[in-house]
C-alpha cells in the first residue's frame, strides 16, 4: 500500500511539474509572439501617421504654391488692403481649403494678414498686424 501511495504521489508531482513547465513554455512563446505582433502593429500605425502627415504637407504645399504665385496675393503682401480680404478671404474659402490659420508674409518677414479661426462659431477673426489689436 505504501508503494502504491508513493507511486501516486510521484506521478502526481511529475504531472504538476510537467504542467508548470508546459504552461511556462507556452506563456513565453505566446508572450513573445504577441509582443512581436504588437510591435509590428505599432510600426504600421506609425507608418500610417507619417503617410497621412506627408499627404497633408503635400496638400498644404500645393495650396501655398497656388496662393503665392497669385498676383493679387503678391500685391496684398506688399500693400495690405481690405478689398483683397473682402473678396478673397472668407470663412467658407478657408474652410474649403481645410486651413486652421492663414498668414500672408512679405519679403521683410512682416505678416500682412494673420487669420485665426474661431471654431465654436465657424467664423474667422481676421486682423491685420498694422492694426492696434
């Protein structure tokens, strides 16, 4: 009877040890695989963000090129006037361009026109730098 009990305890202990080893091994393998998958997903997400930023930059460069080559904008940068603002810069126009702000700068790096969006009212607060505000 004592031998049967010892064999049962030995087999039970062996089963517990093997289960622990198997569980540890599988958890290590699984953890490493999941860590690798998470890293790959993170790298893919970073690439998506970089791609989206590059696309936004290209869009902005295209808009900048359009506005900077426009004679009326050039004249406005040299001599700011309210007629240009009234006819060319509106909340709808800037929203259509998907711009959050617009700044026209002349060669001496003096801003002729900064426009700051006021998102709550969907209108633009426009002020010229030569004004006291």
